[in-house]
C-alpha cells in the first residue's frame, strides 16, 4: 500500500464538492438513468469495464473505493482533515492484484516506486482540479490569505 499526504489551501468541503460533481453524473450515466444518487458506503456501479464499490464515505472526512476489472484490482482512499492552512489530504492506494510473493525484492521496490509516483500525481491532479473548479471569487480569497 502506498500513502501520500499533502496540504492544500482549500477546505475538505471544497474537495468533496468537486468529488461529488464528478461522481454523481458518472454514476447516473453508468446506471443509465437520472435517478438521485446518494453517495454512501456500499454504493455500486460499473464504468468503463470496471466494477466499482464505494467502501467508505463520510462527507468532508473520507472517500474510499474498490475497483475491479478482469486484469486489475485496486483500492483507493482519500482522508481529509481541515486545519488552519486549509486541508490535509491523505491519499492511499493498494494494488490488490499485485502479488508481492511472486516477485523479487527488486521488482517489488520498483513497483512500489511507480505506485508512489502515480499516487503523488493523482493527489496533485485532484488538488489542481479542485482549484480549477472553485468559483473565482472564492479562489481569490484563498490565494490572498
């Protein structure tokens, strides 16, 4: 499992607003209807050949999901903690389909390095997208603080 923590200048509410703006339409599209979507632990849907289950969800605190395809099984989690500077987000990713016992130490180290780099990119991408989707007036307040 790989875990990355980063501080951002927005709040957990902003992160979850962005997350919900992405997830709810995607779930509606995957289900093929416009019925209301309530994000909770146990919510399931299929998208792009992947079976997805939300494993943890508490708005402004935690979002976790399990993804499974024919070749890949992955679990991710975002844990947020508001503080005076904004929010600290901890992103963890566990590639369940990678069997460490079947690979040598060097292969496993390289694989973990790749996962860590990918996790850093993912957390940066999410933060950048939250900033990009914030109302301009709110972004100005945050950046001037």
